[in-house]
């Protein structure tokens, strides 16, 4: 088996070191990046991921687990949950990391992929007598040995959206098998806006949607080292990204942390048999996508950590402007908090209602996970609107850091941009820049656009919510109470709403 780094990664510093000298094919601004670790536009995303390691040391109960495979402490991001509390702890860790970084820390896709694959491979093996589950466990063991970062690559570029993968004029619109021999397969295609892919050690490639029999060559799940031959990464731009290439630390808003998305292009990339976890079982593609998105849509409680930062920034700027006594300011902060906690409530409730699959892995509640993500497609936008309202117009008209530091103009700016006398002007500017960063700058990619489209665009959740809303059951409740139908003994005990009570109270 190929490995990249033979040291177990423990600290954030170890992790950053493990990314060096990997000769990845990364392109940014039309040029190949020699060492992504040292690139000022890439580095904040690496720092954000490094924080997952540092948190595991500072708060081991929150951000790490004892590996069932190696018996050693390993990141919670590599753990398959075997009870509901472990699902809840994932959410608590995600909120904390959102608070600490103010951005996407990029590690949840792999976590959610492992959890979904654990049960799906088990069920595939039951049906087809394959050995994917054991292979997955061996792969997980290897990842635990090194405490690696594993990215998940799901979103195909999709070409003509009205056509299935096999109907596309260009077969590469969905990742597919191009060749096979007794040792493995080769794949080609592209995955769009892949979170943290360049900052990972391995990637798990998965299908992006329901597949039919003619899409068999697209029904592929496999792990590849990010360094595999034939992979090209093209870095995604972010709003205001080149500010990180200027001198200074004010105008970037959040100098330390940022997210990362890139396009990943596979050109005949080899996957050995032992890293293949689905090969042609097209009838399991939809189940995998559904389970993965259930985990991932409640993972979006990460955004409540960013919401906490934004609420804090809004409260700070109100104080610096001397307007804390205005009742509408307090009310806006309450409204922001109410919306932020609404997201968290649905996400964490989805985890609390987790239940065992036949593999032993716990799956979160699908309805509440979709409701959580659907809130996330709206509420961060409202929080951003309120933060900008509280901040005032300066949030988008501030002069640059260079002007602030200019020997003559600088003093004028420090005089005229002052709020409360006790607050240094630079501190006021820094808070305004942070609000800009989260609501329209670099980390608005994570806080707003990713909230909209990551883990599926709003309509994808509405479709799932529609599938699970059990109108027939609800209609019966209404017709009984309206005196149209008569209640039976069965009506007293069946609970179709997520099957939660049925599972807890063991009602058939
Ligand atoms: Fe994790 Fe949130 Fe980033 Fe997704 S958007 S990887 S859930 S931090
Ligand atoms: Fe995401």
C-alpha cells in the first residue's frame, strides 16, 4: 500500500510538515504552485485544517477518540460512530472549530464519507457477497495509523443536467472507469469545488447521484492518495483572495484562516483493488448518496461556529460605535442568535436521533439533517444582513491598511475613523474587516455560498424533505380528529415520523 508520510501526525505542526515536498500538480493564476504550503493564498486553508489537530490535543474528549483499530488516539474526523452520542460530539467539535477558525476547516467530508460507506459497504457485501466492508476497514486502519486527512470527492461536473452519465456526449462529465486489469482500475473525469482536497493525504472518490444499469462504469467508490499520478488540481478563486498576497494583516479580515476548494481532474488515475469499495453496484449509489448527505447536511452546524464569530463581531462593533444601548441593536443580536441556534438545534437533534444500521454504524436522522442544511441555505444570509446593518456602511468603504499606515494620511484616518474615544481606531477597523471577510470577503465563500450549495443546493433538501414528509400519515391524523375516519388500536402505536419513537420504544 502506498503511503505519503510514515510518521503518525499528532500536532498541527506535524500536519503542516506532512504536506511539504509532495510534488502535487496544483495550478493557481495560470501557474504551477511549487509548494502550496508556502503560498500565501493557500496557507490560511492549511492553518484551518491544522487546527483540527491542535484541538484534538487541547480537548481530546471532544476532537479525538480511541481508535478501535489501533487502540491509539486518533482524530474524531476518522471515526465511525457507534452510538448517537458520538454523532453529537461530531457536531460539538464542528461548532468549536467554526468558532476558532471562522471558516471551513475542510475535514468533515471524509468523516461523513467513512460513516456512510461503513454501512453501505456492509449492506453491499450482504447482497453481493463482495468484500468491500473488510477492505474499507483495512483502509481505515491505515488512515488511523497515520492520523491522516481524508477528503471526500463526490460532486461531478455533470455536463448536460438533463442527461444520465452514460448519455453524456463527453463520457468524462462523470468520473468513470476507463480501464481495468487484475490489479485494479483506472478512472477519468473531474470533481468540482472539492473542499480541502490539496490539504488532504487521501481522497475517497464517490458517485454523485442515483445511477442506472447503463451507468455501471460510473458506480465507483475508491480511495486514492492525493499524490497519485494523473491528478491535476486547479485552485478555486475566492472573493478578495489576493488581499492575502498584500503586506499587512488588517485588510484580509481573518489573516490566519480560510477555506479551500479546487477542481480535481482525474486522467487515467489508478486505484488498486484493495482501495475499491464499490465497483459496478449501481443500485447502491443512491443509498450511498442519501446516507452521506444525511451525515453531511447535519455537519453544517459548522456554520453556527462562524455565526458565533459574526455575532461577536457585530456586538463588538456596536460597542465600539457606542450604540449598545439602542434597543434595536440588542434585538438584532437576539435575532442573529435565535437563527444561529435554530440551525444548531436541528443539526444536533438529527444526531441525537441517530440509530444503528446493520453494520453497527449509527446513522443520523435524515429529516432533521435536511431541515438543518435547509436552514443553513438561508439563515447565514440573514445573519450577514443584520451584521452589516449593525456595522454601518464603513464595512465596505474603508481605506486600505497602507493608507492607515501612511505617515501623513494615516493620522487623519485614525482621527476621523474613530468611534468611542477609548477604542483605538485600528481595532475598530479590524472588526469591520472581519465582518467584511465573513459576509462578502474571502470567508463568505464558506459562510454564504458554501452554505447555499455545499452538501447539496436548497432544492436537493426540499426534494428529500418532500420524500420524507409522510403526508398520508398526517392526513390520517387529521381525518381521525375531524371525525371522518375512526381511530384503531394501531393508530395509537404506529409512529411514522422518522420512526424515532418506534425505534426507541421498540414498537413494530
Ligand atoms: Fe466541515 Fe462545514 Fe467545511 Fe463542510 S463546510 S467541510 S461541514 S467545516
Ligand atoms: Fe462543504
